[in-house]
């Protein structure tokens, strides 16, 4: 048995034990959230990767409640800000104020100085606010006056947006959308799940949750995810999937070429690497398998592919494009 095999075996054993901590946090969230297993897992994947998560879904599907509940089960600082068309950058990042006692200006920090920021209805904020948030997301710092202030570590943005209500909304800049590690979509619950929601809410009170993940544990689990093994062939597979979004003709998808205006950026490949390792961790494995890549592909790519007007006219979505690419790219 090779040394690498022994290392992966040891890693497997450690991952199986530590994955139980994350599962305990998910089970705690299930006290409040009925169903929505994919969303809960995507939230945990973003947390383990220290990446940002964009959640899209119709009103009333517990998007905000899910993120808020995650903040309650973590031993991390949590802030929520409701994005509105009249929001100013200072309402998000803070501003400089004059202190009469000292005769100098001092920084008054805004709600962005936190570990977990819930940006509710993020597409309702104007361009200036999005620009201020972009610096925080990418650089993990905020500039007030002529001084840059580092944000607490870890810093994650969990944003929600409504896909159907367009009045009073601003499309997110492509550069900002690309900064989100994943884009998760939330769908309607099943009739059985909706009945369970009704039964729970009849009392008028939400179940209480406990903090089950300490800050030190989150730091340790994040480091463990980076140790998950990815085979060379799987790395090639991820690159092939991303490059296929830019040149679908190369894999025989000639009909797909007129439907894609711009493919995914190299940041998508990096997101694949991080998200697949976190997915393997949640499954209790110390190594990534092709099924991990397929499972997370939609969430990694759907917001990074820009479709043409022709695709929109034919009601073709980015999920449809990703599914076709998955079918045609050879699996190692």
C-alpha cells in the first residue's frame, strides 16, 4: 500500500468524525427549516469554503429564515441588512464622523463588519451600494475615508434575491455575481413538507435552536476541507466542464454555441475545486469522486454563464445548458 493511500485512509477516518459536527448543525437547523436539504447543504459548503452564497427563490420559501437560522447555530457574529432602492453605501459599510471631544474624524463601522452578513433582496440596492459590497466580498476589507479596515475572519455574504419581481430592482453586475462561490435555487416544498410547516407554525412560535458549532471548530473544519484529495483526472474534468461553457462546439454541442454569449470565468474552476472538496467532506469522504462534481455543477456554473437573447426567447436556462454539457463531457 502506497504512502498516499495510507494518507487518504487516515484523512477518511478524520473526515468521517468531523463531518458529524456539520451534520449536527444541519440537524439543528432542521428544527426550524422543513425540507430544503439542498439549500442547507449549500450553505454549509459556502461556510466550509469561506465563500459567498447567492440564494434565489420565490417569496415565502424560507430563504431569509434559513440564513438567519444558520447564524443562530454558529458561534459567529451575524448581521442582517434589508437592501432597498434608497440604501446608501454608508448604511452598509459605515462612514466617517467628526468627534467634537477630540476634534478629529473617526470611523463608525457599519453592519458589514461581521462574520456572516445576510444581504436580503440584494438586487434592490443601487450601483453605489453594490460597488461598496464588492470590495468587501473580494478584498475582505472596507475603505472609510483614506483608511482600509479589514473585515473579521471569516467573512461571508449570504445574499437572497427574488427572481420574478423586477420593479425597483437592479441587475447585479457580472463582476459581483462571479464573486459568489455558488448560486442556489430554492423550489416549492412537497405537499407533505408544506403540511409539516403548517403544523409547526400553528403554535405561532418558531422552535428554538442551539449553537452547536464553535468558531474554533469552524476554523478547523475549513482547514480540513482544504486537505481533501482531488485526483488529477478529476481536475482535468472540472477544467473541461468550465471550458465547454466557452466553446461548446469542441465537445460536439454545435446547437448550444448560439445560445451562450459568454462562458464561465477561471474563477468557476477554482470554485469547483473548493465546492467539490466541501461536498466530499459532507459525505464523510477524504477524496472527491465524479458524482461530487456533477452534484455541485449547476450551483457553480448557473450564475457564470451569460445567455443570448435567442436562448431567452426559447426559454432555455443556464441549468439546461449545464445539463447538456454534463452529458457530453467524458467522465473520468
